[in-house]
């Protein structure tokens, strides 16, 4: 009965965060190494990330999470991401307002779902801490995105005489890339931590039987 109480079954889940880290890393790289932080680039990068991430979350969570609320939460998480990614692909010319609406809406929904799963499974799931962090980070990202003035355009001249423009689009798309980088690094660390933590947990019942 104790094994059924664990949302994550020991070493079965550790590769899921690593798989989730790949599209997040791709998102960060695509935006960071592209000087054109336009809404169309943001929607394209987000679409790639959301579609791949949605498939990974839905498919692998279904295979590795025990049947119950947490599995249903992550299936919904994956479906929302997949749908948001498809919409982003279909509306790459939607403009900045659409980009901010779509990405912030996705972040609020999936962030609260992951945060809920983490809080609900705290103390009985190996992955609850990671879910809480990623969920809270995603919600925070949505809040920051929503408070960016959509008409911001600040022209500046650097100390070396080079002029430039800081706009809402540059900030919003740049934040999306930064979010992807943080998520990728954290998920890699979280996945490896789950792998290393699985061995002592699975060996504990054997020690008990032996005694």
C-alpha cells in the first residue's frame, strides 16, 4: 500500500525533468542568440517550446505517475501547452499584445496546475519540490509579463556612442528566453537529484525485511 501512496515511483520519473529541460533549453538558445526580439520570433520560439513540452509532459507523466489527481493535472498541463503551441504557430503574426496574452495565459494555467500538484503531493512525492518551484516560477513569469507596459519604447545612447531602443517586445521576448534558461537548468538538476535519490529509497524496504 505504501508504494501506491507515492505519486512518483522512485527511479521511474527522473528522466522526465531531463526531457522537459530540452525544449526549455532550445527556447532559451533560440531567443538569446537572436537579436530580433520581435513578437513573431517570440511566438515561433514559444510555439516550438510549448508543443514539444506539452507532448513530453502528457506522454511521460502518463507513463510514470501513479493513477490519480497528479497524473490528471499533468495530462491537463500537457494538453494546455500543446494547444497554446499550436495557436502560437498559427498566429505568428499576431503581434505583441497577442504574444503577451497567449504566453501569460499559458503560464498562469500551467503554473498553477504544477504548483497545485507540488503542494498536494508534498511529503509523498520525490518530485514535489521541483513542481512547486517550477509552478511558482511560471506564475511569477506570467505576473511580470502582464505588468510590462505594452507601449514602452525607450531610446538610449550608450557610453560608447551606440544608440538603441528598449521596447516592450524586447523585454517580453527576452524574459521568455530567460525563463527557458532558468527552467532548463533547474530541471536538469532536479532530474539528476531524483535519479540519485531513488537508490536509498528503494533499498529501505529491503533493509527492513532483512532485519
